C-alpha cells in the first residue's frame, strides 16, 4: 500500500490484484485515477471481497466487469 501511494506512472493499462482480498477496494482507490480508458483489472479470488465486486460490477462506476474462470474477475475501465 505504501508503494502504491506514491510514484505511480501517469497511466496504467493493466492491474493484477492477487494479494490481501480485503485490500482490493483500497488498492483500486490508489490506482483508479491513473487507469487509462480500456485499462484491464484482473482480480484473483475477488469473490472474497464483495465490496470490490459491487464497485466494478456497477456500470455507473465506469467499469465493465465479468467473472472469468472459477475465481477471477475481469474488469475494464470504460472512462
């Protein structure tokens, strides 16, 4: 979390979330402003963090998101 809080690149094309599931929303908070339109987020075991899924599955939040495989959520930043 400390690393993500500073020195991020201006634009991010791909985010792989495969750490502490409870931190997925906080990680998204830190990187969201840097996500390019059509950037992808791949979240492993996202079903363990319903808050994250609620956020990326709500079209009003600017994401298109689908479950991929048994335990992966694939999301694309639309705006």
